[in-house]
């Protein structure tokens, strides 16, 4: 059985749990508290030298890291990944966008606002994070205008990847109501079978 090492309140880990549930794929969840240094132990670093969650254990001694790589592996040959070559590349395009232009700003702003005290020095990063995060939301808004989902009008792992932190963007200080197409897309994702939101803790 697949085993996921993850933190339930992490958007990157939530991606994996949501897809596994929607695939009805059996798995075991091992809760890891990154705030307590659990990913820096020798045992964890032996599984993932980068010391991050999520980490997927495929079988004894075989591990896969990076949330979007895990999504891609799990979605292969399922309805969550297109079969057409260009459509598959578009899915990857949006997943790369999520990790390079979206997550570093929207997820980091969420982390600072959610986990760090009001006078923490990292709060000084928020204006820049908000600026760049709003740029990402603007790109999403433009693309989603007149579209139901990110690729080929079908719910895919591109939507899961981008949904994870977008539906928690307000925690980081973003006003998503400014983006009606994004808001409608969030509602469509939330209407998918076996959907559940990110654990709020």
C-alpha cells in the first residue's frame, strides 16, 4: 500500500491526499510535523534528502518527493491526466507555473500570516509577496475567463495543483473576490466528487 508522509495543514500535502481520495486509491497517511523538525531527522532524510513533505513511499525503500511529481505519477493513465500529448504538456505547464510563479508567493504569505507572530521580521516580506501573488492570480483570471478548468475543459491535476493554495489565499491576505473567474473555478473544483477542503489547523 502507498504511504504518504505529510502534514495535513500543508497545501502541497493536501494535493496528494485530495487526488488519492478522488482516485479511491488505498493509502496510509503518516502525519509529520515540520514545525517540530520531524523532516530533519536521519530517518526522514534517508527517505528524502531534501527534508520536505510530502514524500510518497511506493514500496519498501522506494520514495518519490515533490508534490507535483507525485501528482503526475499518481494521475498517469487516469482521468486526471489527459492522453493527448499537447494537453499533457499544458497540464505540466500549469503545474510548473504553480511551483514557480504562484506557490512561492501565495503559499509563503499564508505561512507567514498563519504561523508567525505579528511582529516577526518575515512580515516585512508580505508587500512583495502580495504583489507577486496578485500577478499570479491575474494570470489565472485571464486564462479562466470563459473556461471551466485549466486544460481542455476537464478537471485535472493542473486544477488540483493550483487549487491547494488558491482556496487558502485569503489566509495570506489576498482578496480573491477581485477575480470572479478564479472564484467560479474554485467553486467548480469544490463541487467535484469526493472533494474536501484543506484541514484548517
